[in-house]
C-alpha cells in the first residue's frame, strides 16, 4: 500500500507549540512523519519581516498556522508575507489556519468615523493569495461573510463539554451555563445542550471598552455551579465582575471556559484575585 504523504505546514512565530502539536497529531493520522516545512521568518534591523521557504512546495497543498494575536500587527504581516512566499513558489493552494483571528472585535461601526477593521484584514488575507481560512470561535460568526474565500469557523464547545463532564462528573446536575452577555447566547446555549444544563445570561451595560457599569442576571443561579463560557478574555474586567454578580445572586461557585486567552494588562492579577474557582482556556494563543 503506498504511503500517504502529509500536508505541507508552515508556522510563524505566533504559536510554535501549537504548530508542533498539530504536526504530531497529523503524523498519527497519516501514519507517517509530518514535519513543519523548513523556513525562516526574520526581521531586518528596521523591523521589516522577511520570509524564506527552504523546501519545494510546487503543486503542494500548503497550510500556514498563525494566530494574529499579540503582537497582532507583526503576526498578521508574517501571515501575509508567508502566504505571498508560498504563492510565488507555485503552491497549489494556500490555506491559512488562524486559531485566533485578531481584529475580530472591530466587526461593525459602533459610532461615526470608525473603521470596520475585521473586513479590512479579511481583504488583506484574500489579496495575499490565501484561498481558504480555518479559524476558531470567531467573535462574530458573520465575519465569515467578510471573506471572498471559504471560511471554516470551528467551535471549542465540544472540547469544553468533554472537560466539564469529566471535571464536574459528580455535580453535573448542579451546573448552569452562563453567557456573559446577550451576544454570546448562541455559544452558551450550544454548550448547555451538550451537557444537559440550563442556561442563564448576564445582561451588561458597557460604559466604555473594558469597563462595565451595570450587570443583571437573567435566569436562576441560586445554589448553582455556574460555568461562564465566552470567546475572549482580554483584561478580564468584565469576566471577574460577572463572576461577582453571580456570587451575589447566590451561586455556589463560578468557573469560566474561554476559547481565546488574550489575558492582557491586569488580567492575570484580576483573575487570581477574583471569586472564580477556575479559568480554562484553549491554546489558540
């Protein structure tokens, strides 16, 4: 039986540990060693990014694994330049695997004279020659429509459900899944259905980015183990205040499952000093 050759995978500097883990899993799947394509991503003295691919990729199905997380602009430019290098090396197709899609929170005009940066970034990705995008838990599902190429938006809820069923196996009947805002209800509902739990919502009034003025709990959380599920935890101010609100409403415990752990600024200090019992994030960043 002929041996199946694995795909050609390149990785930028955003998440080398995830890239290595993907190669290990792909090796198990194909029954042959799948290694990262030998390449270099360097910076000139003035900060310009330079990419060189050391292997022949002519006619190959190629994948670039690169989150556009902090430093978002550097990682985005790495992605675009790697795509251009592959396209000019006659790769058959270039697919961008972007576990965390930066700029996703700028998906609409919230006031006058502001950009829709998520659309701009989508245009740049397509212009660089990328023909397909794989991503994880987009901040807003409609961002898929910003691209003129296919976008596969994967979800963390199946993984979260497995972990919750194991970690809380003796208390599953006490769990309530909580959406931290109205916009995340669909995400929270899917997880709640997977584990057979009721759903509650924290309705918030935001004064400015990163600051929340008022929170109201919709649904019964008294004496419940609350699992807050969201796509992004950034400075963790909203998450920690939401946890306090749930405890004030009589919740036994509050745990959080978040897909993208941005955790910028005072986030770690806030989380460790909060009323939350645990915080679980994926390795998209």
